[in-house]
């Protein structure tokens, strides 16, 4: 494969056992084990000038992207939503691991200028990000348990015990996140975010974790990283409609949206009303307010400052 991977753009579809790899323009899809040894052996055949795109798959892709980055490749971890939208745009109906590898290679060959290259996290950074993800999973599980067993007689006591155990585990994770952020020297940024009424401790920690993952040139870049930027749809009956791109991790969006709901009751209530006066529906207004909170938090973290509600512009 060494003679062909210099075609520059590689796409990889990863699962727990195997990696399917395609060089853009090649008919062949290569299959290797998803193991450190197999990845090292494959990388020896790859030109260091190549770019490699991998669809984010929980933790299954991490060994590949870390080794590829260390080997000198330009690596991209692509949001599954972006690949799904690209598949629709090019009219590809077939979906299997081999087809996905080809599609990812084609995508990154054309779109690499629009995608942020991957930068490996330190062990502590990765740990704190994983903890935030696990917390989100537990919060969702707690809600599902409560909803599925609500109103069923004879299960009240076991349900309360289960919820109490989940709450203790969630609290333990939050304490570990706090400890790691302090060890990383980032707790001051959490306090900066918490100076905004409506942004609680967990949301502040989430914003700091996101902020620490990249060198964002502007608030717009940070908003886009969180998937809270909008795009205008220009096809069929959806012409002119504005929708969130929803790039990145959905947990960040959930946290900041909930913060906007809280902030809309206090210092930001006049601004929320201004959005509604412009014709926005409730959800649209809260999303607009969430973007405002992200921009404020970005400025506070960048300048290590505290929020002054007297400087809030309503217009």
C-alpha cells in the first residue's frame, strides 16, 4: 500500500475490532486489526505527508489517531453528523464499513480546509473529557429510569434507592472533574464562567473543558466548535430555514441551553424578551441566548475576568 497512500487523503472507518482504510481514488479498501501493533505496522507504509480522517466513534478511534499524529500525519476526527450529511449530498445509498471508509476519504480530500486538525490531549485532559461524557451518560440513564418506572406500584422504594446511587455516582464524577481541572490550573476559568448568573458549576466546567481543547481565534470559532452556529438551508421546501450545525459534543449544547433557560429568569431576562420581540419562538430565543452566554464565557476565560452585568448590552 506504500506506493498508493501518497495520494494524500485517507479515510478510516473504525470499530472495536477492525479498521477499514481507503486512500482517496483507490478501489481497494484495506482492513487491519484495531490494535496498537497492527496500527504501527500499517503506519510504516504510509507517507508522512498524508492526511487521515476518522469518524469519531467513542474511544475506538483514539489509538489510531494518536499513533497517526505521532507519525507525522495530519489527522482529522470528523463528526458523524458531517459524514451523514455528506453522504446525503453526494447521493450515496450504500452504507457499510468499506463504503464508509471511501466516503470519509472523499470527504476529507475535498473538505480538509474546513475541518480543524486533531491535536492529542494530555492524559489529564483526556480523563476530564471522558468523565464529562460519563456524567452525561449517567444523567440520561437517571432520567430514563425515572420515566420508565414512574407510576408503577410497588417499585417506589427500589426506584428511590437506584436514583440515590446514581446521584452519588454523578456527584463523585463531578468531584473528580473539579480535582482534575484544579490540577490542570484551569479552576480560575471555571470561576470566571460561574460569575455569569445562570452558568452553574457543571456548565462552567464543561465550557472550560471545551475551551481547553483548542486554540480558538475568536468567539465565533468557539461557538462553532460547540455546534451552536447556524447554517441556512437552501434546498427544496427548506429554503431560507436556519438550523444549528450541531457539530461537536451534544453534551456541551445541552449544558449551555439549560444555562440559558436559567439565565433568562435573571440578568438576561430583558435580552431574552428582546429576542422574542424579534419574532423568535421560545426555543429559538433560548438558543440565541445560549450563543450570547458562550460569547461572554469565551471573553471571560480568554481575559481571566469576571462578568459585570452592568455592561450587558440588551440591544
